[in-house]
């Protein structure tokens, strides 16, 4: 991965989580679908995911790693790389009786995409 690729990951990790904090998720996801494509070669999707995870896990405050922040940042970078990536949000009933939410990616028809854990128990919100 080049320095430019790493800088792009850091920049996306720096800019997109605050956008999620100050605008609605729906608006952020609409914006993400309009990210311009790169003109140069892109890093492998797995390298992008590792880079995003590394930066977000080391970040403080509202930059810190959550599934939604990861999905939005990685989805935007994958779209920039020319892939058809969309954020999926699902819910499930928690053991304590409430609800839990989770976000993951659908990319080029594959779901979940580059997700570290299963999502089968979550029902997708539409």
C-alpha cells in the first residue's frame, strides 16, 4: 500500500465519523453513494479494511471504532475504489429485552463484506 493510500484512509477516518455525529445517518449514506472514483489503482479491499480498523481503533472520542463508523468509512473507500458498497443496518432483540443494532457492508452483491463476525441474527432495516 502506498503512502497516498494510507493518507486517504487516515483522511476518511478523520472526516467521516464527525459527519455521522453532526448529520443524520441517512444523509451521510446518501453522500457516501456519490463518492468520486479514483483514477489510479486502489489497494486490495482487505488492506483497506485493515487500515480502517487500525486507525479507528487507535482513535479517541467520536472517531473511535464502532460498526457504523467502520462501515461508512470502509464503504466510502471501497466506492472510491470502484466497488458497489452499501452500508446495511440491522437490529435484533437483546437478551435483556431491548434491541441491539449493527452495521455492516454489502459490496458487489456479497453480504456481509469484510465483516469480522456473523450478522445472520440481525434483521435488516429498510
